[in-house]
């Protein structure tokens, strides 16, 4: 047997060995720890050892990658040496060796072992667990050293476990699963929303202070109950000297329980007597940390404080959930027309229509500096967030807030009527 044949045979053996490492690396990267834990509970000894390895998965994956890269490089050198000896033309020999190794790397080291590793990740990971530990024993210190060197010469902050601790990032796997119809598009978006919670700060999901419904601490329980019923909120912040002085939160269920047990309490007791402490957090806190804090405090509402100590807004558990699942609408919400002419000569308009459109409708000039919608116009004129029944006058017209919509109970429709129409109705009733 010639030396060139021997070199090619050795190169082939190295390629096959490298393929085994690629399959083991892919399987170890994708195997589910919960599935292996289940096998361990069933008495599988290899599973018991593999569970320990999965606690430090990156170390073993990096060692397998280093091993297969080393074997692949050695096989390239051997094939190149053999082809240079067999071919008279050195350029032709290099081209032939490159073509052979590209095809071998793509098929034998790429497609085949990775496909097997993904399809049978559990069985491959279990079968190669001993080999993986043996390889890591020798190559583990080297991979850690090379990662440190790589991070030192790379601009910016490096990765302690290396950038290739797994073959595919979890986000990419989610996108791949969506493209292959393994999960629905809504599920894919939901998973990405969970990832983004850590990059989202509380002020991005809060109800701003301009849209907060609040009550003064000296108000009676009857007034607080009335506000809760009209606004649709079951938890209302309580203020002292002003909106920047949040002193507590009043719960409608607490008022209902108290007035049921002692009816006279609705007029004789005040909000300050029944309010609960307010849960305060900085508005710069990340949403995922805020969610954990609210879970620990067992509260559904948090008041956000800005850098100057003032009230920035408030956040509820539902606001965080909406960041994951999308907008949550009330079961009674029905999308109606933006402008509806009523037989009585009045108009029912959406609170979201532009102020200019309302001005054209009622043929009246409206000054609305800083606001664009009818809902915003009412809030500006009232000085507080409008709730059902609140009204403002614009010339000969009266705007009355009607129904609310959505989980935040924002005003959805506004009744537009002439003051003269309202006065005539009152006169006819008196007669």
C-alpha cells in the first residue's frame, strides 16, 4: 500500500471521527434537559451523568467543536499532501483537494451528522456522553484558554463561554420552528415578546399620569364607590396633596365589604380609613424585574416614580401580560362607526377621531393646542381623565363622555349635542 493511499485512508478515518463529534455536538446543543431528567428518574444511568453535563452545557459543546475542527483540519492537510504527490500540476492538485474537502465537509460533516443529531438528539447525546466527557477532559482547558485569548483580541466585551456555546441561538430556533409550521406565528411572536421583556422598561408600558384615574384621601367611601363604578376600575390610587403625592390604593372590593357589613360607613368613613399601601417602583425598572417584584409583593398595581420623585404613571399585571399576548379587549367591546348621526339630531362619535373632523361636523372652530383627538380635548378641558357622564361645552355644543372600551376603560364614544336641545328637553319634562 502506497503512502498516498495511507494518507487518504487516515484522512477518511479522521473525517468519520469528526462527523461523530459534530453529531454529538448538535445533539448535546438541542437535547431537552427535562426529557433527560425524566429518563434519569426512570433509572437510566447515562441519563444521570448527562443531566450533570447539561448544567454546564457550553463547556462540553465547546470541547466537541474544538475536537471536530482539529480533526477536520488534519484531514484537509492529509488530503492536500496526497493530491500534491499524485498530480503533476501543483495548482490542479490544490484545486482538486479543495473541491474534495468542500464536498466532504458539507455532506459528511454538515448535513448528515447535524440532521442525525437533531432528529435523535436524546439517543445520540446519551450514546456519546462518555466520549464527550473524555474529550472535555483533554480539550476543556485548551478551549477555555483560547476563548480568553479570543476575547482579549476582540473589540468590545467578549463571552465567558465563547460565542459558539450552542450551534443555534434560541431566537433563531424559534424562527425556524415558525417557518417550518412547528409553532403558529402568534406563538412565535409571543415567545419573542417574552425575550424582549428584559429590554423593555416600565415607562414604556405604563398608564401615564395624564390618563390616571385617582381620588383624594378625604373623599367618602360612597364617592369612591361611585368613581369605581363609573370608571370601571377596581383599584384606584389615592392622592394626598396632589397627583405626585400617592398615599395609597383603594380597592372597590374593600369598600363593598365594609359598606355591606356597616351601611353607614359609606358616608361616615373616608378613603384614607380603608386604603392599602401603594407599591412604588422606579419607572426605569425593566418589565421582567417589575413582574417579579409585583409577584413577590402579591400586588396587581404598581405606581411608577420618575427620577425627580414625582408620579410618572402606573402599571398593572395586565399591562405586562399585554406586552406578551397583545391588546386585551373587554368582552363587551364592539367596534362601531367613528361618526354616527342619531335621529334626535345628536351625534355619537369615537373618542379617537381628530378634533378637526369634529370641528367640521359641528361647524365650529375649536382651539385644541397640544391635543389631536376628541378624547384628548375633553381631558384637557376637564383637567382630569374623563369618565362616563363627564361633559364639556364647546360653543353651542355639549360633549358628554359615554361608554368605555378596552381593559383600561378609556372613553370610547362621546355624545355630541346642542345645549339648546338639552335645555328644550328639560323644559318639556318640567311642563
